[in-house]
C-alpha cells in the first residue's frame, strides 16, 4: 500500500466513523426521525378534532354491546382518514380492555389485501377463525365469519380502508353488500363497518342498497389548508428535529407546497423528512428552503417510481399501450383505442389478454393512483366513454419498465393498429 492509498484509506475510515457517530448521537438535524414516518400515530391530531369526536360518538355504543351504525369516511389522500380511524379504534379498544368489555377490532387495507377473499379471510383470522389462504368460496368464508361472530358474541368493529380498491378491481360490490347484511342473521355478536375511500366519487360506483347500509353515517375529510399543515408539521417536527435545526421558512414552504398538492399531510411529512435527510447528507447545520425544493423533486420522482414498480403485469402492459397510443396520435385517446393496442401488446408478449371490462377496471385503478388521467365524456346518443391521458412523465415509465424482462420488449414494439411513429 503506498502513502496516498494509506492516507485516503484512513481518511475514508475517519469519514465513515464520523457518519456513524453522527447518527449515534442523533446527528445535528434529527432527534428522532421515526416521528415523521407515516405509520407513527402521534398523541394529538390537530385540526381533526371534529372527525375524531364524530367517529368516537358513532362507535361508542359498542362499549355497551349496542349495535353501532356503519360509517363511510371519504376524502382525498393524506387528509388524515387512516390515522383518525386508527387513533379512535386504538383508544376505544383500550377503554374496552380497561372495563372488561368484549369489543374486537380489525383494520384491513383493501388495496393491500387485494381480493375479496383475502379481505374476508383477514376478518375471520382477526376473530381467531383459521381459514386457508385460498380454496374456499367467498360465500363459505362469510359463513365462517358469521359463525365466529355468533360464538364470540362480541362487538366487531372493522375498518375497511381504501375500500374503493376492492370494488373497482372486481367491479363488484356484492361482498360489501353481504358484509353489511350479516347482522340481520345474527343474535348476540354483530359487526360494524367503517369504510374509508380516497375517491370522492366512489359512491357513484355502489349499488344503492350497499350505499344506504354502508353510509348510515358519513364523515368527510377536507384537504388541509397551508396553515393547518403548518400546525401539523410543527407539532411533529418539534420532537423529530434537534432544537434550531429547522428554519421556520422551510417548514412554511413544506406546508405551502403540500397544500398546493390537494392539502396532503403525507406529502408534507415526506417533504420535511427528505429535506432533513438532504441537509444531513450535506452535513448542514439546519434545513433551509433550498433543501425543501430539492426534496420536492425527489419525493415526486420516488412516488412515481414506487407506484410504477408495484404494478401487476396487465397494468404494465396497459400503461405501455397508453404510452404508445399517446406517442402516435395527436387527438385524445378513448378506452377503445387503448384497448386495441393493449390486445396487440398482449399478443406480442404471448400473454392472454383480459376483457375490455376488466381493462376498464384497471384503467380506473391507474386513474386512482394518478398514473393516468381518465375523464368520462359523453357522446350524446352514442353513449359514454373515457378520455385517457398519461398522468406521469413518459420517461418514468420507460426507465422503470426498462428493467422488467417481461415487458421491456414492448416498449420498443411498434403496434400495427397505430399510425407509424415519427422520431420525436
Ligand atoms: N391531523 C394530523 N396530525 C398529525 N399527523 C397527521 C394528521 N393528519 C394526517 N397526518 C399524518 O399524515 C399522513 C397521512 O395521513 P393518513 O391518515 O394516512 O391520510 P389518508 O388516509 O387520508 O390518506 C400520516 O402519516 C399521518 O400520520
Ligand atoms: Mg389512508
């Protein structure tokens, strides 16, 4: 080893030591960054007092075994629906324990659970009823759920979060119908459903019978204003950052940017955390507005990449179909155009294509995630269709899917059903 190698070796070791020690001592910026994580439940939720009180009052009768109304909560992403539901349920559960009351609770995220089967299976398991991961009919699962409720004789409060994903994926709300009707055939135990949707128009998807039963009570979550986000962030930042590490201007900017983004508290927290990490990596003493601006770019890029990488095969093919169609045509796309290209791509990839109805469901989902923008337009007596546009940078699609062996080839493929593309 020569001298320079030795030098840089010991330097890098020193540098590394410094990095580790900074983290061990909490660093100059963060005191506890975990407090900025999405799943952290703070002890107070500013500007949601009204929703907490309403939800608490609707669910409280469960403590004396009385039936509660089902409740339907909706609002855009990041408006505090999940955190409020968890907050209220946690406290109710604790009260029930303290007073020895039989209340069971379960929280299911329908988008993550994915299918009707898995959602109902999760509920069965929450009541201690073992069920296989696949293989039964959903009707059979519902019977087992009913049996479990009967034998426990308890109040069962169920949060079905992102419930819209369940219905949109299968374009079928019969499971919700069955769930909300279970009580009719029960004595003793009962179930109360708290349905949560990020989609304000979800109600239009539901059968009126489901809607009237699920929406016995409604709870609306409005977007946070910039000032409200500022309060929320200040509360959480106080414990998360070292004293003096966060400039007030930087905090205000996070709040203002997230307020522009439909009042999204999740976005505000992400901006703050990432700005902190950027400052930390740059060995800065504090977080400035410039760090927040850099954070904004990173957060947006990460969001899109994360959503794209989690898409299942057919949604990927569909998105590539939208990309090709948009590249090749000047006029706006309608569902039928995209479907044709999608089918061609499926054939090219030797994958069996889904029906237009299913594809339309997938488009709804992509729309929900902000990956495409689909707008329903009416053609007078010719009926309705959707106008579709890509909702993200084409480059994000090509770079994320470029490393996916299954669909990579489709990015280069020139669909015959489209006019020839000119180099752009
Ligand atoms: N009033 C609030 N006070 C503190 N944190 C909040 C508040 N509202 C939302 N958050 C935080 O913002 C993030 C998004 O909230 P969440 O409840 O997941 O939104 P939604 O379910 O409506 O999409 C979560 O990390 C949550 O902890
Ligand atoms: Mg949520």
